[in-house]
């Protein structure tokens, strides 16, 4: 007998999505909305148990010079805004705003160009002074800044909540989501995918979507597919609660110091990334 979280798998599906993080559930959700309801998502553990659960949750439309990427970002922000009304599950989206800091002439020139392009794509970005940055995020040191680039509608989300909301939306469209199901192999014949072999049975299928995150490379290698993906560690720390830290303050990114900052449960989240 199957457990409540591991429904009986169908013997056949049009699409099998492997991986139950935010990417896999998003694919399942959107396939469902496109009418591809004969879709099965399999997750080896529980939804979000990979890297999704500890993602930083930044929702930012500013910064890309690709029209496609910018359109994806703005669509995502709009989706997170309306998803709760569709599924009844909140995404944790808080449009507290986002500020990208420019501390040298090179970045200032670059971000002015990016801002012009982003505004062309519909992103409502404004150049703000160091004084305005300090007013919006009083903890920030601003004496070495030239400007900030502010998008009021950007902000933060809860990655786990988003995933659960999209998973519910996918189920509402008829998509099957099976947790606790490990993929053992992908069956290929005559150069085409034919099936997915799991520890709960085999699913014949026409398409397989590899959304296994940091394990996608190893999964692809089983079928002779080279996926140029390498997991890399990034860190963030969360301080103890700090008096006066307001959850309505915007997210700040400071590329000159390779960090981003936002409120988290009354403390300060400090995220770090490499040069």
C-alpha cells in the first residue's frame, strides 16, 4: 500500500519531471496550465528538500541586459503576486523594494545603461542618491557610494512557500506529484526517451525533464548526456534579532563588497558571493 505522500505511480505519462524543488514544481505547474496534464513529477525525498529550502529568496527584476531574462523576471514577480489567489497558499512575496549599489564610476556607468534597458523592458527602476539609500536602509554605510538603483516592486519571497503553492496549482490542473520516489534510470531506445525507472515502478513516457538541481549532472551522465553544471557553495548568515531593524526595509545588493543584505526574522541576513 502506498503512503499518503507517495501515490501509486501511473504506468504511463506524457512527461516525467525529475526533481521537486522550485524549478521542477514550476515546470509541472506551467505544463499543467498549458494543458499537459498527463505529467508526473517525482521527488526522491520531499518537495524543497534539496537546495530550495535554504535559498535566499530574493525576487529581483533589475540587472539583466537580456530582454528574455528580464521578461522572465517580471513574469515571475507577477506570478508570485497572484499565485495565492489561485491556490490558496501564500508565496511569502513581500515587495519591500530592491536597491543595487554603485560605489565606483565604472559600476555607475554600467547600471545607468542597465537601467535604461530595463525601463525599456518595463522595469520601474530609479536612480537614487546615497542619502536616499540611507533613509530606506538606515544600517547601510553610504559615504562611499555614488548612487543606488531602486525598484520599489521587487523584494523577497519564501522559496518553500512558493514551491508548495506551485505544487498545489499543478495538482489542481491534474498533474501527479509523487514524493519519496527515487529515479534509478532513464530508459532510452533508438535515441529517444522511452521510460523512467524508479524504485516504485517504471513509467513509460515521451519526455523527461531533468530538474534534479545539484544532482542533474550525475543524472544526465547515466544517459550519456553531458550537463555543464557544477555545484558551488555560497554562504549567508543570519544575525540575532536587532533592535530597530524593520522588515519593510528593501533588499540591498552591494557588488563591490560581494554581498547582499535583508531583514530575516528580526535579524539581518548577510549573503556572500565570490568575485
